[in-house]
RNA sequence: GCUAGGGUGGCUGAGCGGUUUAGGCGACGGGCUGCAGACCCGUUACACUGGGGUUCGAAUCCCUACCCUAGCUCCA
C-alpha cells in the first residue's frame, strides 16, 4: 500500500524490513487527565492502519507508550494530594475504557516511561561519551549541530521557527534540547552520574521503542503536533546512538478542530471522550473520525455527532439488509466494483473518507430498494466495515 | 517566514479528466391554513479566483500569481 511519509513529504510504497511484519511505534498519551477526541482520532486512525495491514496479511507489532513521568503529572498529583503513580494509573484505566468504547484493539505492549529511567540514563551517558551531548548549567543538552539533519521532519527549521527561538540560554545553540536535568527539591528524581535528576521528554520514546522493536522502526505514528519538536528530537537521538535512520515511515494524523481551532489541553478547549459517550455511541464518534482521511482536518461542530449517528444507523440498516439476502453469496459485478473502490481507497494512504463514501453509496442503493441491480455479496463489504474500519454494525 | 490544505452558483458544500454536473439553506410558485409558521409538492443556479500550459476534451492534471484557513521547542 501507499503511505505518506512526513519526512519525504511523498507517498511511498510500504516496504518493511522483514516481509509481512510491521514494527510500529505509536506515541501514547501523557496520563494526567482524561483523553479527548484529539487523542481518539490518533488511536482510531492507527487502529485502522493496523487492522488493514493485518487484513492484508501482515503481522503488526504495535508498541505504544504511556508517558507517566512528566511535570504536569507531579504537579497535579501534588494539587490533589495523591501519589503520582496512582494518578497515572487512574488515567491509564480511563484511557482503556475510552478505547474499548471506540473499539480500538490493544497494542502488543504498553511500556511506561517510569520503567525506563535506567535506560534513559544509559542513553544519555552514551551520547555524552560520543560527543553529542554536553553539560551546561543544571542540565545535559543534546548538541544539535553535531548531529546534522535537524529540521528534517518540520522542513526548513530556521525559517519555520526563527522568531520563536529563545536565545537567552546557557545552551550552545538555541535548538539544543534537554536530555537530563537536575531535579528540584520538591520534584521526584532519580540518581544519575550527574546527581539526582529527571529525564527530558524525547529520550523515553527512543528507549521504549528500541527495547521492543530494535534499532529501526518501520512505522512511527503520532498526532501532527508531535512532529516538532518531539519526533525531530527522537530521530536525532536515535541516529546519534546507532548511526542508523531511526524510522522508515513517519506518519502523522491531522488535528481535530473545535470551532476552527486546534483542540489542545493547554488552551482548554478540549472535549473529553467520556463526555461524548454520555450522549452518543462510540460507533458514532468512530464514524465521525473516519469520515475523512487521517491527513485531513476534522472540524468538530454542534451536530457533527448527530449526523454521524444517522450515517452509522443507515449503514447498519444496509448491513442487515445485505446479510439477510445472503452472507456467503458471490459478489456481483456491481458489488465487486464497490469492493474495488473501497480497498483502493484504503490502499491509497488509508483514505478512510473515500472508503466511507463508497459504503454510504452502497447503503443508499441497498436501502432504496431499486430493482434491477444485482447487489448480492454486498455483505462482505460490511464485514470489512466492521473488521477493517472497526465500526460495529451488530 | 515555513509546512499542510483550500479558493465551485445568493450562501454552504460534493464532485477531482468526458453521458441528467450532488445534497442542504435561500429564493420563487403551488398545496395545507382564518393569516403566518411548520410541513408537503414543484421551480430555480452549466458556477467553478486571475493568467499561462498539457489534452480531441479540464472545475478536475501541470506551472504561475493573488487571496483564505490551520499549525509551527506545552500538546494526539
């Protein structure tokens, strides 16, 4: 299948390192709050990629982390007077509840950053030894100019961020980033060669991904907001460490917009998944999230879910009709055309919006009861809606 | 500045190489009503940002200009 690679900005044919095996890493959430529908989109979209690859004969090794070491977690835990680990556990539990409602399949493994502190320290030591990192002030920094290739994912870094770079710093270059820093007294910290400290953000994903998948990943997926700086930095750390290109295909899904603006925790305009589920079905939300391709923006407005609910209901009715007629029937020429369009859309960089449109057209034909058209075998397409798109029609 | 995606009839919005050019809103006419609304029926829009090019043929592909939207070391 064709996949859009953020690094090359082109669609490329998927070629994995090992035939029929895809080693995939997905950046999971930082667990200090409920997941919102932006998260839902990321994990639903990847879930569809995984289901489609599995349906076409791949084994997908899917590793997805939980970031449970982060300032926001400790801050919130302190506010609420609970243990940071307990807080993280609570929101991990909530995450799984939400994903179950959305019919997202479980990953192969869910490593947690807190389990990888030792490995992060080792990586940092190794980078210092190799000359890619230096100590300044109370932190160890990765030296971007030593690595080369910085800005590969975001494209023309200097132009993109020239006005926003903080130049009042002890860093050698404003783009250098923290690998490890001293822990303040009130913070949780870990003993390291540089004293009691805390990890920077990016190393954890490199540590967790390599531990389960090896030095080179086939697919690395995340929300578009992780391209810079997170994935940019991950790629540099990994390359410095192994000398190899870390990721073959970088994939990023677009945002969910709320009233035309990006939904994000920092601006406070998020819609939590569990709030949606009070009034709507998980199927409706999943239908909405798949009604466009993963690289298109979705504007979340009032009524969008009602429309999705209706759409899902019609597809469900059509599926019942198609299955009543005969599940094992051979596909008619007409249905084979629909199937061709459906799988063609999926094959072309996971165009779920187009695939859904095909299903809707087919549903219309089935429900309008127009005579003279042979739609036998249509049940198989609805099987794919359930199995590949993961939209329950039962 | 950079990256991605757009500019379609009064508005919104599909279509993304070629037969009847979606749908919705509106407008207009009719039905129903004491009147209006809601509802129902019908009518109405060859429109595709400007300029080049490819083609037998372009809203649809390519180039270029202009304009718009979102994002750009907290984030999925």
